[in-house]
C-alpha cells in the first residue's frame, strides 16, 4: 500500500524540550487514520508537521514519496505541497464575506474558471447540507453551520489529504453525523487520505481504519481499529481507553 506520509527519525524541539519524537511512522494513502491521546500528547504538533506548518528539528517526512519542503527559500514548493492538503480546525475562522465566497476562496487562489467555481462550490455546499446558505454572511452562522462551511471549503479543492484537528469537538450529534458522512463519502468517491484527531473514541471506532495513540510526544500504539479497541497492547492505552489516564 502506498504511504501518504512516511516519517523518519522525526524530532521537534520547542522551548528546550522534545514535544514530538517519532522514529518511524507510515500513514496509508486512501485510509482514515484516527489520532487519539490526552491533551498535550503532541497530536496537533504531528498534524501541523504533516501540513508543512511545523518544521522538524530533525528527520524528514515523505509525502507520497516526495520529501516535504519547509522554509522561506522554497516557499513555492511548500505551497504546492500544502495545496494538496486541507485542514479543518476545532474553531474555524470565516472570511468576512458570504458563505459562497468563503468556500470559493481556495478555487480562486488556484485560478479556476468562474463557471467551474460555481459548480464545485454548490456541490460542496450540497454535500454539507447548506445549499440554501450560499448568500448568507459567514459571520451570521451558528457554530455547527460554521464548521460545515469549513468542511465544504476544505473538500471543494479536492484535496489528496484531509487533516482534521478535533473538527467536530463542539458539534451536536446531528452535525457530527453530517460531518462523518461527508468524510466517508469523500474517501469513497475520491480516495482521499484522512487523518483526524479526535477526543471522541466512539467517533474513532465508527470512522477509522487505523488508530494511533499518542502520549508525551510519542506514538505508543498504532493498530487496525478493531484490534486497537479490543486488544490494546500498551498499558497506557488500556488505561486511556478505560478512562483511567495516567500522566
Ligand atoms: N511552539 C511551542 N513551544 C513550546 N511548546 C509547545 C509549542 N507547541 C506545542 N508545545 C507543547 O507541546 C506539547 C504538545 O502540544 P500539542 O501538539 O498541541 O498537543 P495535543 O494536540 O495533543 O493536545 C504541549 O505540551 C504543548 O504545550
Ligand atoms: Mg491539539
């Protein structure tokens, strides 16, 4: 199976300590990987590394076989790699304009034709159940609607990889269901690679092919979802799944 990401000897240091240490990690293309673990485990740091936002202190990351490139000197290359990925955060910031233009922005940057932009934006809005919201000002949306627009904005560019950092953390069950359906659908229809951080273990169980447990900057366990939940090997993961987190 092709690796969407291959990490080798990764270390990220910040404020004099190592906040991420991953000797070797491979994330399969076209699969859904859930990343779980307590607060401060390094989950967001890992995702930001994949998205070429955090630069490793040591080591390297291959993205579909090609080295990820950081730094000012290679800004164009970095941008090209970042444009193959979309990121949805827990709290999305909307541009000060309509829902339509919020979703269209990425396509305009990519210099898409106007008619194609219109078609794709309306398709993405339909996917998240917000077709009627195209002319609403984004700042008048509820939290759940904002997250759904953020999801539409992230899938409209047809990314190779979709990264989600606690994207459904503040959503009600109905919104979460819409989110999960869209994620399943984009993976099925486009073979998109999904890496999602979640505190919702039921969500990880429902969604993920593979789960990864992080603790103190390290990946302590990685397994197919069924094995991960039914037969966790690491003592810390057993405790975490049982709601007895030890620090
Ligand atoms: N720029 C930084 N400088 C210093 N410490 C950082 C920085 N970024 C993250 N950290 C620390 O690294 C650890 C992991 O953070 P993070 O990846 O956000 O964890 P998680 O997403 O799992 O909650 C935390 O202890 C956090 O305070
Ligand atoms: Mg985080």
